C-alpha cells in the first residue's frame, strides 16, 4: 500500500505519514492503532507503542543527543533560532509551536522537556567547552512574544557568565561573512575526534570526513573572527533588553 492509499483510509495526510516513516516526527497518540487497523495487521504494529512513547527525539536526532551529552567541546553557529542548550522553556515551546505541519500539544510538551534535559551539559563536570555564534536577527526576533523574548535575553546574559561558555553575535552591520551556507555545529568526542552536524529542512546529517571537518572548522573559526567579541556581544544583548539597540 502506498502512502497516498493509506492517507485515504486514515485521518492523516500523506506528508504526515512520510514524516513518521522517516523518523522525523514521533507518531501522534492513536496513530499506530489507526494504521494497524487500516492495514489489517492484526495488532502487530501495536507492539511498537511502548517504544514510541519513550522516544523524545526524532530518529535522526537520537545520535546527536547522545554525542552532545558526551562532547568535550561544542561549537555552534545559529542562524534562525537559538541552540537548544541556550533556550528557556518558554522559548523552546514557541520554537516547537512554530513547526509546520503543526505538532500536537503533547508532542510539543515532550519535545520541550527533552530539550531542557539536555541542558545538564551546561554545568556538567568535567566541563564541556562551548562557543556559539548567533546571528543578530536571532536575538531580535521576539519568538513567543515580548515577555518570552526578554526572559530569553536575560538567560543569555546569565549563561554568558559561565566559565566554559562564550557567546558571540554576528552583527547585521557586517555585509557578508563566512556562514552564508547555513547553520552548523562541531562536536569534539571523548576520543578527540571532531564531528560536524548540519541541519536542513527535511532532516539533518553528520560529517566525519577529514576534508569536510577541515572546511567546517576553518569556516567556524572565520565566523568567530568576524563576529563581535564576547564583551561587545553582551553589551548588544543588554541594549536590546533596554530598548537602546
């Protein structure tokens, strides 16, 4: 049976079915039962329900979450929204609430809580060395509204005081820079290998080949040299909070 044929039998669109199949989104409550009945599978698919309930991340993100938790160092360039490690609960809720096709309320809640759980890395011992380059529009976008936005900016100022974390802002005043190809993250594993992680519209992927890592490392290093330094970045965030920028 094709996705189109299945979509004609159940209250889910072809695109929603495809996203579940690719592991990009956990199925909604009742999805497995509905598909099982439509396919006449006799309950075979229902054995998946306990496992599905425990999944808080899409399949392609599970490996990233594991690698991030073990990382010795993490370096990330953020272009559209803040890295999950930097997000407040309210900001994360707004991010997941912006996803299209829309997520169910319980999906959003599970995703937000899973994201907050990863933030133990911020204060882990031994410390993970972290740097973030944030596009200025990311800071200016009032994701979730004024109160959420202000709370998020205050959280960034607080996080910037951590000895193992450095925030830098890529100012709008800079006409061009090395990050025009999009967001990226570099992770250093306990074995001192570097892994690249690149996000896209329909999923994300890892880069491990030396040539690819060399390009990403050079690109990220250039981005840091082009961005505001940590002190100037903090000052910009403070001006945004007070309405002076």
